[in-house]
């Protein structure tokens, strides 16, 4: 049966994965309960998975033929440089000056500000535990780095950019650190973004109107050039429905003898 069907967890949104309304199939589809560990402190629970015929599925989901489609129900993780309170407060102040003047859908909570080193995506906790050890060993000999806030910038279209960010001036030590983290993650089996690394702090994302950005508005905001030393990095878990969304799981110190 599995070779001709796709299994989809009932707990995730499957409306875009099927060509017809899944509610018409949900009670008639073969069901399989799969044990899943939902979190490090939670008891395993039985999650219902429903099997749908391939001919009723979109082309994208057909690629999952013969496998349980679990990726979207897994917790997601990333590794990043945390920010000290004074830096977060400055960035939040600047973001508040822009909110309402530039039409972004999402404005992260100040506690969620960070500088990403590696976005890991979905993973099980067994793999994450292996990652903690591997990355911890990889960065323990890395030297602390000094960073300085440096203006505002955007990613995406010039007139409707998808991301608004605060820049950072960094020494070579940060790029060496990111390379060590990258290689350690790959060695554990993660597939990471291969684009050149550009350290930044996301202040807003998802442009939501047909308006065009007036870049003069960004020029009116002066980001105070605060500096700080990076002595450690953090493994975070993403909780999409929480505010703040990012939970620190493990602090990985630098320069440990």
C-alpha cells in the first residue's frame, strides 16, 4: 500500500498538498498511528497519519512516494550569535520608528533578534544531540569576535524587499566561526545554504502590499554603532506559534581550554 500512497500527518496543513479538499478523504483514508517524540521533555504520543492515493496529490508531494511525509511536523532549529540586551534595545527602538512606515507583515520580538550562523531546518532530537557535541567541539578553540552595529539594509527586490535587516561590521574571526559551524553541521548530515555568508539581524520580513519602498525612510533612521564581544553561540528551537518564537536549547562557548 505504501508504494502507491503518500502519508500525511493530520496535525499539519495538507490543503496545499492535495488537489481536492482533504476533508472529503480524511475519514475514508487508511490510517496509521506513528509514535513520535514531540520534545525533549514531553512524552511520546501517537500521531495519526493518513494515506492518500498518488493521483490525488500535487506534483510536489508525489516526490514523497513510498515514504512517510514527516518533515513539516518535525521541530526546526538554527545556530546563531545571541545579542546582548543593550543591542536588542537599540534595534527594537529603531524598528519601532519604522513600523507603520514600511509595510512588513512580520516584526520579530526583540528577544528573537540574532545573527544566524546556520539554519538547520527540521530534525529529530537524536540528530540534534549529536550536533550539539560536534559543533561544541568545533567551536571550542575559536577566538571571541568583536561585532559592531552598522546601518540598515534589505534583501530581495529593491522596491519591495522581502527582508529588512540591521548590518554588523565583523572581523575575520566571525567568518572563521561560521565556517567551523557550517562544516560541523554538514558532517552530521545537515544540508545548509551554500550562498556566501552575510551576517545580519532581521528586523522585519514579508512585504505585504503593492506599495514601493521609499528608501529615504530608511536613511532617516540612524542605528547607534554599539559594539560587543561574542563569547559563545546558541542552538535554538523554533516555536512558530509562540512569542518569542526562538527557544535557546544549548549555549556553546568559544575559546574553551
